[in-house]
């Protein structure tokens, strides 16, 4: 048996079954995040941990886990893990990229359409019994087709969002660390500066990982650069935008609306956002389809078991532990 593992949440059963074939499994099964003190207690004698994006795996955790050999993140991102400290200790860190690309792109489009066409407002309007007749001025929204979509961060998800925009006849602008020529050929997207993207886009969709460079990359200055009739969408990381600056921009009418799946101090949401009709709010469900969550469970479990067997997992965040440059 490869060893003892801790699973910090109620992941789909398919992942647990993979682990149970070869490991002794400890699992936190309550429908709330594992308390910090419980995590630190249970991590003491485990060889691997399968954790969520909301679990902070830092130096304190590593110090409490002398046997730990692998941290398998049930997420594509891994900003919750001190990867540098893990690498220093020879601990393998893995994640689940690719599998949630298309599903997260879908939820991005759900937000774009919902906020532009006032879908949530309309649903509430009907449920409250206020729909009396069709009227020319009832809940007028904004067309999506033919508009300009600005994509910040043209990785897998950003490009998937762009491919969907082709069907809406949209002009696509993108800003990324590197130029993506294949993406340009496929969609007609144009590589531009961040300033030009913000200035020209009707919809600004954020798809960057959270790094020191992307923290608050969209703040007061950026919201001032956007069109007054533009919408801001974030399905990436909440700390990549300044939530206070976003609230101010919405309050002062400097942008028209926003669609959010992530928040700066998640799960807390700025109270003013809760009161705004021109904002659509989701509870971080970008990858929340049955199919995708089961694939994530399978992938994260397979990553963990492979590492405990002494093999190289398919998706390794810190290849330096294997001597790679």
C-alpha cells in the first residue's frame, strides 16, 4: 500500500475509490471547509493530501506533516499552496489542468449573457408575480452579438471563451504574456495592450492565474479606462481584481455591470455587490458540472497514487523535485 492519505472534502466517490484500492484514506466529509486545527492534526501522519483550492497548504502545514510526499490539488490553480516550500522539502505538488477548461468557459458565457440580457432580474421579476404583459421597454438589456470581447489571459480557458465568441460574430481582442498565433488564426483575435483592450471592449473577461503580478491587476485605473457601457466578467481568481474599486466603478456608473464567479475575500462578498441589480453573482461554480467534477476527482486521485508509488504524476506543478530545470 502506498501510504496514508487525507482527503479534505467530499469529492466525488470515483476519486475515493481509486485511493481506497491502494491507500488508507482519511476524509473530512462535512459540507464545510476543513477547520485549520483539524487539518493540522490529521496531517501529522499522512503521506499524501488531496485538498481544495480553499485549503491553505503553507509552511505550517508542512511542518506538521513530516511524512508528507505529495499534495494533490483538486483544482487547476494552486495559489493556495506554498509551492516553493513544498519543492524545498521535496514534496510533489500536482493539479488538474485541462479538464475544467470547457466547463469554465461555459460558465463565463453564462455570466456574459445573464448580465447583458438581465436574465437574473427577469427570472426574479416573473417569480414575484410582476409580469403582467409584454412591453417595449420591459427589462431592456444589451446585445452580445457583434460586440467586442476583450480576453485578459489567453491560456486554455481564455482561448475556449474566445472560440465561443466566434459564434456570436464578435470582434475578439486579447492581452496575454505571450502572443498566441494559433488562437489568432482560429478566431481572428487580435493581440493588444491591456490599455487598448480595456478602452475598446464591450465585455472584459479575466482569465489569469493569481500571481504577485496579477494581484489587483484590474483596479480603479483599469475600470476608469473601460467604456461606460462595458461589462466586467471574472471567472478566474477574485484577488485579480480590486473588489472595492469594482464596487466604486459600478456605484458611480463608470461601467455598466459585472458578472462574478469569484471574490477577493471568498466566500465573503462585498455587501454593496449583493444589492446591485446590474451584477450577477455565482458561488465559484466555474467547474461545477457532474462530468467535470468527477474527472477532477479521478485526476487528482491518480496524481496522488502515482506519486506515492514513486512514479511521476501526469500533472506536476513543481517538476524541480524530479531534477528538471
